[in-house]
């Protein structure tokens, strides 16, 4: 099956933009190279928040679960998550 024919131009552009962040090195990347590539990809897709938008992050710790981050975007800029 020709999957290329099934993808629209926006999906193809997304794939190309993502792939551009992961250079061909000729050998498997190191952990630090993987992290650098991932950070580069995140930067490619990062957009600034709209003016006036407040954002808050929090770390939630539940004794029976590993810690996880919770982000909230709201007027009061308080992070809240439901478990």
C-alpha cells in the first residue's frame, strides 16, 4: 500500500518538520544526542503564549504513585489536577 498517497500535505509537513530535528549520524545517537534532538524538536513546535495568559506548573506527589507534573492555564494561574 502506498501510505504516502494517503497522507495530506499538512501531515507530510509535520513529519518533515519533525524528521528535520533528528539528523542522520551514521550510528545510533547517544542519550545526550537524543535529548538534544528532542529539545530541538520541541523548539520547532514551540509557540509563545498569547499576551495576558497566565500559566502555572506544579508537581503532584501521591504516596502510591510516582511524582508527576500538572499544568494549568487559567485566569488565576493555579495548577490543579484531578487524580
